[in-house]
């Protein structure tokens, strides 16, 4: 019983900030990112599996955050379609300080225009640096669907941010950098 607690403590201490950052890329909101991280921890550690290897636990948490973010969008969209039938109108909360400026704010706003699948593909491709086949496997999609989501996402991001530098950093590198060109 003590094993999972020490693994959880170590994961939160050593990788918590990076995992919340990953969740932020998926949600675009600090509070939602923290909630997504907490939900993922709860789901991973409540399954009763032996969890000793920190790298595999982090991979489980990342995967859980990814699927939860995509599924959560579907639920919110469905609720938005029927909410007017059962609920009183909500007032929009005041925007809180997100401590982002300039280009980061522009990228955050541009990512918010993407669908959850497009956003997940962009995050997996440009943040996790996954090849198309791995993205397809992770999201249970065909490679063609991943290409389409990335193409649509890049078009939307280009519309929001201007021309994007999508060239590899060097000829031998497969890493693609998204930079805002001015």
C-alpha cells in the first residue's frame, strides 16, 4: 500500500509541473488543466494496479489526460445543446490572471479555436514530437485522419498567427518547430 503513495508523491514532486503544463496545452485554461491533472491522477491511482516505475506512471497519466480532455469536450458540447432546457443562464466568470504575454497569449488563443482532436494532434506532434503513426495509435485514428486533423489545425493556426515555420530545425532532425513569423 505504501508503494503507490511514494510513487504518487514522487510523480507530483518531480513531474507535476510538467504534467500540468501538458494539461494546459490540451485545455487552454489553468484551472481546467489543474483539474484535468487531478482527475488523471485519481483515475490512474484508483485502478489498483502496481505502479512503481515512474516513467510508466507518467505515461499512463499523460494518456489519461489526453482521453479525458477529448471526452470532456464531447460531454460539454452535448450539455450545451440541452442546458437551456433545464438550467438557468450562467454568468461568465471574470477572466483570471493567466500570467501569459505576447506570443504565448496569441498561441493560447489560437489553440483555443481548434477542436479537441485537432488540438490533441498538434500537442502530440509538436510538443511530444511524435511521428504521425504514433499519434494515430495514441488517438486510435488512421494516419490519414491524423494528417487531416494536422492540416486543418495548421490552416487555422496560420489564419490566427500568420505564416508558421514548419521546417525541421536541421536536415537530420525530424522535430518541427511552430514559430510565429512576423
